[in-house]
């Protein structure tokens, strides 16, 4: 069992405003207080423009708060620790990261980051091989191939491998499955699950509520730059009415359980995974048959 005892990231009264002091000023985040602990698997959800992507860019010092502070392992980013040092431990994968692939081969692309750390050729190769294996791509099969001849899901995994080759302890991803087909989505989420199982802290932004319900251990909901919910998926998605009011869908599993509960079935609407839902519905139907 994971021990969530070390706060990797803390946001304390954090606020962020784009272009402050100009006619185009826009407040993106206000009074954000949260912590990310070692080993967590967290999803950030919210309507478009709620501040999700802006918030996660504070986790590795890419953005600097205009109010409050972002803290990494007890040190304020930009004050007590340089953002560069944070970025070596907090890897950030932007949306559609495959658009940044540019080398002739997969191995060269994954090696780009470690090579710029000044590592030896042998260590760079070792990191590239390890990173590809971590995302489920065989080094022997993929290293020499052009990244541009791969499927969308494979390209996404190569881009993630490029970040993993830097050996971060925390991986932050902005909509990691956006634009992928069902098979590609499954491969990416399976990869993230395995990384988390091995101890890596995973934070991701998603608009896919079924994906969030199935994989995340904790869900943070943002609306208009503020945190409105922060809890386990069952607790958060049980607030179906509030979530719909701010423009979010709820998982298909939750939708089904809420409808069945409304028709008289005694069901726990806080269950979110497909397996939990199937078991609950089957048991409820068996109970009806006995009656």
C-alpha cells in the first residue's frame, strides 16, 4: 500500500492572472489551496476555461503565481528552489505532445532530453531503452523506426517516454488521451496505471469522465478558477446535479446508477468503476427476482 506522507507539491492561496495591469487582464486562478502527495493518481476536471491547464503549469514552475505560492517538497518554487531543478523531478506532458516529435528515429527523440543533461552516450541509451519499455514499447522493435510512421497512440507513448527518460518522480499530463481512438486511449491509460503502481505520482487533466472514474484515485474539480470539489471519484461524482450545473458530464456508470436508484433500486450511486457498477446492478436484479 502506498504511503501518502510526503507532499511533493503544495499550492498555498495561489492565484494567477494573465497580463495583469493591462486592458487584457484575465484572472485564471483564485485562492487555490491543495497538496499533491507522493504516489497519488489525481485527475483535474472542469469546464473549458476553468483553470486546469494553468494550474498544472505551476507544478513545475513553468508559470509563477501572481498571488500566493507554489511549493515543491517544502521549498517555494522560484524563491527557495529554481524552477529548473523542479522540472527535473516534475515532468510535464502537454496536450498533443506528439506534435513536438522531430527526430529521425524513436530512440533519438526519446534521447533528446537526457542528452541535453550532458550524460554519457551509454547512459543516454540506457535511459531511452528504459523509458520505452516503461510505456510498453519494445526498444528492439521501435528504437530505429521513424516516429512519424507510428499510430497516434504509439506516438503519444513515445512523447511520454521522452519525458520519462528525464527520470521524474512526478508526471503531469494535459489531456493525455485527447484525439486518440479507443485502443490508443486504453494503451496510454494502462501505461499511466502501471507507472503509478510502480510508485510514480501521476496528475492528469481530462474531459473524459468515464476515464477519470475508471483510473483516478482522487478528483479535483475546478470552476471559474476555484476548486469546488476535491475527493475520491465516488464522492465527487455523487454530486451529479452540481457537476451538471457547471457544465460537466458524469460517468456513464454514475448516470446508470442514478437512474436505477430513481426507479426504486437500492444502489450505491457512489460506485464509479465499470466492474463495481456491473456487480451492483447484477446484485440488484437478483434481489428483484427473489422478490
